C-alpha cells in the first residue's frame, strides 16, 4: 500500500515536471518574439528594472515551502537562460562562418588554387632587397615547380632604425619577377592609401600580424577586389582573428585567406609559439583557406621542416617559408631565413612525407 502511494506521488511529480517544461518552453517562445521586437525598435534586450519587477511579484506571491531567496535564485536562472536565448537569436551569422557558407572558399590566382584541397608552398625572402636577389629565388621556384613567391616591400619593424623595405621599388621588382616567371606574388601593405597602388604590382596583398586589428586598413582592403592574406596578430585570440577577417568580407571582398604565424607567449625557446590547433579550428569555424607561417612562428631554421609537416598534417592549405640566396647578409630576419639548398632539402622532405605533392609551374618568357 505504501509503495502504491509512492508511485502515485511520483506520477503526479512527473506530470507537474511536464507541465513546467511546457510552460518554460512557452515562456521561451514569447521571449524570442519579444527579443525580435526589441531588435526592430532598437531596445536593449536586457532590462534590469523589468527583471526586478518580476522578482518582486514572484516573492510577494510566494506561499512556500520554498523560501523567497530560493524563488529568486530559481527564477534568475530562468531569466538568464531566456536572455541567452534572446542574444543567440539576435547574433548575426558571420560571413566567414561555415554556417553561412558550408563549402570551402577557393581563390584562384594565375591558375594557382588557394584552398583547393592541394597544399601549396609560399616562399621567398623576408625583404625585397634587389632584383637579382629575388630572381635567384624565383629561378629555383620554377626549377622545383613552385608557383607562389613572397617578398616584403614594406617592412613594419620593431625598431625605427631597422630596414623598412624598398617600398614602391620593391613592388616594381615583384611585378617584374612575377611577369617574367609567371609566379603569384605576395607582399605586405601597411597603409590603406597604398592598397590601390599595390593592386597594380602584386597578386595577393598581405596584411601582417601587427596590422591585424588596423580596422581602417581592413575596411579599405574590403573595398578592393583583390586577394588578401591576413595574418593572425601577435596576441590575438582566434575569435579576434575571425572578426578581423569579417571586417574585410563585410566590405564586399570575399577573397580572403588566413595565416597562423604563431602567438606571443611566455615561451622563449622559439620566436613565437605556433598554435597548431588554430588550423583545424579555423578550418572548422570558417570556409576560408588557412596557411601556416613556420618561419615567423618558430624563428628557427631547425624547426621549419617538422612544423611544416605538422601544419600540413592538421589540414593547412599550405605553408609559408622565408628563403634567401644568402641569409647571412639579409637586411631583415637573417637568422630565421634558409638558403636555397636548405629550402630544397625541406621541399624534398615534404615531398617524401606524402603531405605535399609537387606543384606545376608554367614559365612565360
């Protein structure tokens, strides 16, 4: 008999649970409708005065057995969950998000597919120093079947006394080399006013780590119809990195690529700390091509090959490496650049690993 009473009360509790569930969900539906109306009217979703009024009304009508404090706690949880629901509904789906575009973005430049499922190597000197210097690297590119050449014409440096790049002269050299060897050229632009000029000389504009949150530069890059390679900032979170890319897309330019180049941590064994997990995260959250700069992330020649393998293994669309004909006399980042034989050894090892397959270069004389 006692057991029957327990079962009867349990059934009553189950019924009440379902009633509460139905009422909570009905309340949530009303909250969603209210949230949409608030957005239309430009009203803040959270109204502390309204919440205070509801809690006061509930406490005044509380006849126990729950204490007033317990009622406040329970309903504040419901209020918070409702506010979260309202905020989620009002969040704009980012243009970079896979929710907005499930398929991968593929950017084709001079026949080279960035993000097409076949990893590519982006290589070249840290700084453009002379035509002969860049040409040496370009000749090796063609011999090895590579298609993408990087080189810095403008160099934002930590010290104002360090080499700042050749500027327009550097862009002209890249243009000449790119046309001569039919290579895709990449160089960093630091000033919004220089973007339009740069489109005449280089195929892909790089926005470097120090400028990842230069919002005027990002917006200006979004207003030109030109491929952009955006590097992650020195201390930027992945969310901040994604929003930086969103700045460009929101202005109309859909040709955006991301580059993980290491972040600043307390570790001093490497120049930066390569956040290898950022690659699959960015591939999962966005539809944009993702690259790994192993030179700036490590700052060590002996780590370029293993980190390049790691980047490709976790799904990067390519790897960026700095190569110089004679690194010992380089005007910038001499210690972290490899010479051409060292670069070819890295290339051979990547080919042998199966993580990278040979590209095809077409020389146009």
